[in-house]
C-alpha cells in the first residue's frame, strides 16, 4: 500500500515538473545587521521620518549561499541547506511584501521582545475557548476605525480570512434553506474577478460544495462583462468579490465603476485589500480610501503580514456581518498570539494620528515610523 502511494506521489511530481510548476523553497540566511546595531529610537509617542534609515535596507537585502544561488540560476532544485558554506551572495529583494520596511524596524523588534516577556507566546486556545483577549478587541476596533467600518474580526492569516468569509457567505444560503436544497433563485450568486487571489478562489470552491451558491467568473476588471452577468442573474442575493490591488498584474480594481454597479444592482461588495492596506490612501486606509468609496464597500478583507510588517488577517464589515462570521466558525481559529498583537504599533500610530490631529504620510514613499513601545 505504501509503495503504491510512493509511486503515485512520484508520478504527480513528474507531472508538476513537466508543467513547470514544481518549485523549491529558497531559504534566506539571517544576518546580524542594522536592526541589532541600531540605537534606541527617538522617544515619544509619534514620530515620522521621511529619510531612509540603516534598518530600511535590511528589509530588502538578503543573503544566500553561493552554491544555492548557482543552482537557482540554472533552475536546479535546491534545499538551500548546503553544509560548510562560508561564501554568501548578497542580493536585493524586489519581490517581498514588506512595503514600508516595518518588519525590520528596531522599535518593532523591541516591542516583540517586551510583549513576549510580559504576555507569553502562544494563544492558549481557540478564540471560542480562551484565546480572545482585550488586546484582540482593541486591535479590531483600530482596524474598524481605519477601514470606516462598524466592526472587525481578526483571523490568523489573510488567507484564512478570505476562506472563512466565502464559506460564511455560502452558509447563509444553507441556513435560509432550513436543511432543504435551495431553489435556484434562493441561492446566493457570487461574482468573482478572474484574477482574484487563490484564497478567494479556494474559499469559493468550499462554499460551492454546500450547493447553496452559484459562482460567476467575470473577465478581469471587465465591468461590461460583470454588468451583463448581473443583469441576467435572477438570484436576489448577489455578492461581488475582487482584489482591490492585484499583486501579480499591479492594477487596481475599477472601484468607481464597481460602486456604480453596486447602486444599480444592489449587491454586497467585498474587496480583498491585502496589498492596499497601509499603502494606499492618505491615512493608509487602503484602495477604497484612495478612491473615496469606503462607505460603499460592505466588507473589507486584509492582512497584517504585508505593509504592517507583522502577521494576521482581518474582516472589517458593516452591520452584523462579523457577528454572523463568528457564529459559523471563525471562533474556532487560533487567533494571533498575544505578543503579535503588540507587534502592530502601526495601527496604534494611526490611532494616535487621528487623536492628536497630526497629518499622516502613509502614501507610497513613506519609509519609516517610530512609535511608542507602551501597551495601549
């Protein structure tokens, strides 16, 4: 039996290699650098710096063993664990998501160690049991304020947030059908951009298995095609989901046109703002803020592992959507660890910015932030 599995896996790997889909991880060696050597940041609750700092380079400078580098150049799989390697190649990384360089900021490192010592490491349990704390709630309130939404729900990752939301939307149809197979016009219609992130696609596939949703894929950013699909759809409950900023193509979703269609067809508008949060908009509110349509977006999904330089995900929404999300299983997640919650001072900085009336500089070009190490 095991031999049969081995043969099957080997055959599958060969097919992936033939399709040029087989990839190997590329370990990056951690080096002592400006983060460890940096002096104490400027004291105070709120400081913004436009100029580059030594630790900014640490977010884009990587080291890999020379043998591994040569294998990569020739597209030869490598584990990157060549022993006895003393020669390293220094490279500049242009494919990362640490857009503001915050993961390398010495203040965040200090906050991480301070919070871990004071509050421990693990979540101790799922959110439903004992993993949800006042710090989770404070962070959710900060994100809801940032996104101009009534409420917010934290998730372990942005991927998990999209998956959970799509499944929750599918569950709406199942619950309303009261155990029966819903009629076609009773199902929920989900319209998804053809180039949406894999987490949305996987979530939609899971929702589809409940047989209470119908999926419609519209051509990438093609509002004429989307309008035609919406116009011909007889289902009353419609959802349009799209990335706000498409990471692979680098283009924005047509937010203004989507808002117009939303007013015409009355659908629920969901955006995945993973790449826009903290980068786009005057206050870092994301793509919806940049296009001045925050109030027209019903649900905003995002991540804290990109521009925030930390870890985690969230779902920010109007009305009672998040109460429903909690009821269908999000509370079974292992949420952010307590020390990770205190690793997100960029959100507290935004809060302080609004509180003190200081004009923010969260646009493209903003490089470094220094903020208080104190707990909220």
